[in-house]
C-alpha cells in the first residue's frame, strides 16, 4: 500500500513540475511537459519503491 502511495505521489509531483515549467511557454507545451514529467515521476518513484520497500 505504501508502494502505491509513493508511485502516485511521484506521478503527481512530476506532472505538476512539468506543467509549471511548460505552461510558462504555452498551453500545449505545458500539457506535453506535464505528460513527460508524469512519466519521469512514474519511472523514478517505481525505482525508489522497488529499491527501498522490498
């Protein structure tokens, strides 16, 4: 359960950071950078939860 929480938190933080950075340029740039940030957050949070919670 904690592993899933870490993953959800990582995806949300990655998407928020990507949106914040990309929306200063434009709406679609914000959207695509949020998607990219969410995927990076997903990868990093899954790696973190796999290494520290198993």
